[in-house]
C-alpha cells in the first residue's frame, strides 16, 4: 500500500511512501511552470494545495497559491496532466487555505468533492467528464469563513455522507451527496482537552476515517488527537503527538500536517508539518476491531497484543517461516500476509497448537518486505517480515 505526499513550502516535490517497507521514493515534481495560464505558471504550489487518491491509479492535486489550477498524476506512467480549472464560484475566490478534498463513487462514476476555503464554496469534480459542478454551499454557521485546518472526511469511497469540520469555530456538519444537502451543526471538536487549556483547531487540522470513527488532529500548534463517534455523536481525546522528534527540536502540529490509515495493520501515519519532516505512527489496532468496527472504550488503554508473537527466522532466507506466540495461547487464529502494495498474498485460518508455534509455507513470496498479521482470542498484532532469498 502506498501513500503520496507533496513537500509544500513552495516546492513542487512529490513523493510516495510504502506503508509496509517504510521507504520514501521521489516522483516527478508537479510541473506548475508548464501550466497554460502564465500567471499560475509563475507560482509554485502553496497555501490551499491539497490532493486525494482515487485508488484507481490517479492522484488529483490542487495547485493552491491563489490559483484555480487542477492536476492529475497518473501513477502507472508517472506523468502529470492539466485538468479543468476549479470554478471561482459565488465567492469569486481562488483556492487558498481551508481547502480539503475527498473521493467518492456514485452510480459507478468517480467524483472529487472539494471544500474550497476560505469561503463556503462546495464543488464536485466529475472525473470522467473533466467537469466541475457547484453544489449546495457549506453552512455559514456562526461565521462564514472555513479557515486553515478545516477538513472533510468520509468512511469509504461509497459512503452515504461526508463530514466537514470548520476550524477555529469547531462546527461539524454532515453532507448527503445524493440529496445535495447539509445538516445542522452536530457539535465540533471540544476546545479544551486533557491539558485544561483552550486550543482552537487551526492550520494543520486534518482527519481520517478508521473503523467506524473519525480520528482528527487539532493542529494550530497543539498535539491533540481526537476521536469522533458518528453513531453517538461524541468526541473523546485519544492521545497526543510527541513534541520532540528525530531532530530533538520541539515542534507541534501546524501547517502541512496530514494523516492516513492502513486498515490491514490498524495503524495510522501522520505528518507533523510545521516545517518538519517528521512522520509518526499511531496504533489504532486496539480501537478498531478486525471486522472493521470500533471497540467500545471509555478511555485509551494498552493494545491487546498476541502474547509472545514473533516471526523466526526474520530476515528469512528459506521458504518455511515459524510463527510463534506464548505456549498455551491456543485457539482459532487467522494469519494474513500483505505485500508492499497492501495486497493480500497469503491468508488462512487454523487452530494454534498448545506449543504456540506453527510453520507457514511462504515459498510463493518473492524477496521483499511484508506485513504478517496474527489474530487470535480477540487479540491482534502485526509484525514486519523481511524475505531475502
């Protein structure tokens, strides 16, 4: 499984990152200087730049920087293409901060939905027709501006609703794509978290759907990570991102932050932004059940891990892998092996022997890095496997 990221800070650099191997790869930069509009061709990507993947071989990217430029990156060929400009809309504004995107499919057609900050413009891009449509505007709420850190989030590409959170004012709305209609304010992220200090969601605010819940970084120079349960309509502070990273310098979440989720491993990955290159891993596996739903929990607790789970030998040069856990673990177990693109290469169910050890035939797997997941007795754990033959 791959994630894609633009470096920002007025550069056009573009990268892919493997959620399995943990390796970055440089990709062709956004060729903004080739845009047919000479005014936009002189501006590198900046505030308001954003992107979304359709999981079908394309990444769609907003240029930002007070332009209306709209691009598509073709993953198989590694090429960029200019698309139809984003409409100015009723606000007459170019694309600036506060913008966010989500991808949905409706009736077998693909669309990108766009919160075009900082106004209330809400748009839909028809991928097949290379055409933008204006939709019901975002609710104005207490203040009409959707500022830096506002975000969109939906459960999956066939979701029936899109959630939109307004930064600074902490308003949350639900949009129905089929009816082109918005709900009233559902109640946004709390201003005050465990620290007891009032912090507003601002630049760097972002969210991802995991299981049945939304996980959102507050941004705005805070470290707060929140969980929203759409079923109950409740918010809970989930944890905090560490202030100190690999550089040893204190940095909190601000502009440039982003978050993605890997359902196969139960892990989320978050860029801190704030002029850093820090990438953090968040273990959501204990909050997201193997079936995809969230486990009920009044407060964060330690992950339910498989006792003594390990792979041997690792790295592996042969074709037989020992999957080990504590003796006496026993019971039904499910084993899944994923390749670097997130594809399931091996999957099976078996009863763990009393010894807590069994052999797995991996002869069909070539050299590389894989994720091995073991689920048993309500516990789940994922380990990285390196095959070197």
